[in-house]
C-alpha cells in the first residue's frame, strides 16, 4: 500500500463555499479512480504551529505505486487539478509506503 499526502495553502480570496466544493470534489475522486483504497482530509487542527501556512490536508491510500501513477494521469484527477488551481497558493505532496 502507498500513502499519498496532499497539503494545500489557499489564496486569501478562497471562500468557505469554495473550500466546501473543493473538499467534495476531492472526496469524490475515490469513487472515480480505481486503486484508491481510502481518501480523507480536511482543515488542519494541529496545535503544534508547524503548518507553514498549509491549512488543509488529505491522505489518500493506494493499492500500490502503479495505482498512484494511474491516478496522477486519470482524467478525473486532472480535471480536479484544473478546477482547484485558481484557489491554491501552494501545494505539498509526499508519498511513502505504508508500514
């Protein structure tokens, strides 16, 4: 299994309605893209103060690296990326194998 972490920092003009739409569309990818075992996420709530401006995070679990690779070029994922681009100031992605 492969873990795929996505952290997002949104532009100041991004509204609560925009964030809701983004979350719903992101979550829907689990139904559209084969190989996603789970997808969850939401607003940061860590008390550590180490977020560096990233306000939201998602964790996707893929069956394997091949499923992640297929997700990256899947039309539903590419459409989602195009949709969120105007709202995103910075993105951080990290993948690692599940232990």
